[in-house]
């Protein structure tokens, strides 16, 4: 007789977490696209006419496909392409996909040539290219959809981006703060412009946000973009430079916050939560 307790245990055993479901979906997707990529390359080689593809090439492709599928899934697993949180995917994840594509393409070239048949050159080149595009596509589209869903949810729940933010600093710390604001579902603000004294960064953008100029542009940027918050994100600057810039910011009616110091950057602790209100020492320009 099966008790309710045993039934509950079986159900909980088969009930997968969301992260494991995503992992299985990605594995199934990869198993399809790593082979689809090389089939597309072969199809393209013969002008998109399936019936003119020589049988020797089709036989080699179909014979190698099961081995290649298993190898790719194992390789992707070892390179942690299924363990990454793709909602926060960045350059590091893209680099791992590039590395995985390079290894898998090399193995594909060697094994299918040695064990089955030599394929057309375009098959190898375009197969690797198509595989990279397809494997990367689903992961970064997933990140984009989650981001858009969060923004859509905020709008329809009546949560508007109340804070119009100006960042001071386009360095590493500023970019981390910017990404933290853009990704967060709980920080209801938007960065509209960035200030940096490095003229090489002017008239360029970071994650879609323009670097509008140096400290002389702070007042005009606040007026132009209707800014109500200023975040000073240069923890490594001198006390005097900090004082000069913050005194300009004080001429506005904006709320001003600063990063306490460079140790957060070293310890990778930078986030919007680390920002603090401006202190007297910041305005006086004294070294701590």
C-alpha cells in the first residue's frame, strides 16, 4: 500500500527546480543546434539544394552527429555553460562560448575527417560560425527577455523609474554601478548620462548611456536630463578632486551619493547599496 508520505516524496523527487529546468532546456537546445549548424553549413555549400548534396557527405554528417552531440554537451558542461546565471551574462560567459566553439570545431574537423570523410572547407568554417551564433543567441536572448519582463512588470505595477541619475565616473566602478542599476528589479531609477574628465570617453556610450563630457558639463547635464540624483563613482580619486567635483554637484538640487573608497573595488563589493550620503570630509577635501 502506497502511503501519502511516500507519494509526496516521489513527487518532490521528480519536481525540478527552475534552474535545473533551464539547464535541461539548454542541453536539449544545444544538442539540436550543434548539429543544425553543420547541416546548415553543408546545405549552404550546395546552394540550399538538399537533393544535390552527395550521399557521402550526408552519411559522414549523420554518422558523426551522435558522437559530436555527446562531446559538445560534455564540453559545455565542463566549461560551466549550464551552471551560469544567464540573467547576468557578461563578457566572461561570451568568452566561454567562444572557447567552447574553438575546441568543438577543432575536434569536429579532426574526427569527422579521420573517422568518416573529408568535408568541404566551407562546411568546417561556416559550421563553427553558425554553432557559435546559435549557442550564444539563446543565452543572451534569455537575459534580454528577463530584463524586459522586469521593466514591463514594474510599469504595469505602477512602479515608474522615479530616480533620474547622473553618474560621475566612467571607470570600472562606474560601469559596475551602471550595470547594477540596469539589472536590478528593485532599484527604480535610470541613468541618463555619465560625466568623466577623460576626453577620450566623451561622445561615446556605456551600455547605451552617453558620456556627455567632463565636470564642466555637470550643471548643464542635470538641467538637460532633469536629473534628481547624482552618484559619484570614482573611489580612487584624490580628496581634492573629489571636493572640487562634489562642490559643483552641490550647486544642483540633486541628492548626491558617493562610493566610500577603493577597497570595495578590490573586494568586488561595489553595488548601489554601497553608496553613501556625502560627508563633511568629502566637501572639505581632507584625506582620511
